[in-house]
């Protein structure tokens, strides 16, 4: 599987710089499958797993004993639109303004906003929405553990991979509270949030500003139809607010392709399903697979880092 991950990174890295890095890393170990597999494992664990991690919904907003009216809250938000969101709740509110209080894919209205604003739109679909992050804020909790790939030493985290693929500026863009910037968030219903976090679909830029094709397998596309998700969407930038970043979405889309073509997405889905059920899908007799699954689960425990 990790050999396939390395191969598909060569084909689908989100930039020419990334493809050149993949080619260089593979060619430096062209006669050594173990070293190429180690490179693929590095990509799988610190690129693919970053986007396949189980993530949180929007944290509940603490209630003031005398909460402001919706109009007052709306006025405060509109008066401070030029200020970058400082936390997840702030990002959600400003993203709702940008996205016209709707899920950006299905067009479903955010229920709280709908009722607070007394919209009363005939035939309107109303659901709770969530603020989805493209790069999860926990990505900033990175490790400085070292790993040697193709005779070069790297920090074992996703930002190293972003740097090697020509996107070193993203760490600065998303550092600290900047991870809540509007370019990193999407307003989605709970169903679409779960599918996005499971990386069952991606958004591919069409070449027109903020316009994307929704890409997924035929089976998933049929599921998306049931929640009124179209095959092509134009993302909003109301009030001149920053739309979801095409660069971040391209990185996510590249990861989607590499994960699904290599089989890594299905592999992680199976071990996560086993983890949720309190089971392990590898037997003791299959020592290599058992160790790989064990390491993956350990790495997702707070404060645990496995040095490859």
C-alpha cells in the first residue's frame, strides 16, 4: 500500500514542486522498495491521515444569562468583518454571514439563523450547520520527531510535507488562531461534514472563480444527491469576505485522490471501524499488520508520538 501511496503522490501531488519532490525521493531509492515504501508511509501518516482524522463539530457556544438579540449580534459581526476570526465559534458566525446562512453545498438554511431572522421562505430546507475546517486546528499540534527519507532528515509532520510541495507559506497562514481564518472553513450540514471529514468527496476547481466540481465515486455521488448536493457549486464570498482557499481545497483534493487510488482511504476506514467497535482487524499471526494498526492507534492518542 505504501508503495502505491508514493506512486500516486508522483502523479497527483497538488503542485509541480510536489511532483518533483516525489520523483526525487523515489529515484534516490529506485532499487530499494523498502525505502520507497518508507517514503509512502511518511506521506500516508502525515498527509493522508491529517485529512482523514476524526474531527470535532463546532464547540458549543457558552450562553450569556442575558444574550444579545440576533440583530445586535448581527450588527456586531458586520461591524467587525474586517477582523480575522479568533476562535472556532467566531469563525462559524462569520462563515455563516459569508455563506448566506446556508450550507455551501446543499443550500440548506442554518436552523438557528433561519428562525432568529424570521426568514419564512416557502419550501425552505432547514437544518443545523457546522463549521468545517479544511486543515484541522489540531494540525498545529505537530511533532518535531525526526525521520530520514532518501538520506534527508525531515520533521515528521504535515507541515514538512507542505514545505516540500512548495506550500511553506501555509504554516504561517494557519499559525495559532489564524487556523480559524475564513479561507480554511466551510459551512456544512452534519451529514456533509461527516462525509467531508471521511474524505468521501472533494472539490475540484473548474477554472472559474470560486466554482468547483464535486468529485466522488458513483456510489457516493448517489448519496450526495439524496442530501441535495449538486455536482457543481459556486462558493460564496458575500460582503467581500474571504472564500474557502482554492489552494487548501486543491491540497485536500490531491489527498483525496492519493488516498483512494492507493487504497489507504479504505484501509483507514476499516481500521477506524474496528477501533470504534473495540475490535482489531489484524490477527496476532499477521504481525506486520498488527504492528501497523497498533502504531496508527497509538499515534492518535494525546501526547503520544511514534518515531518512524
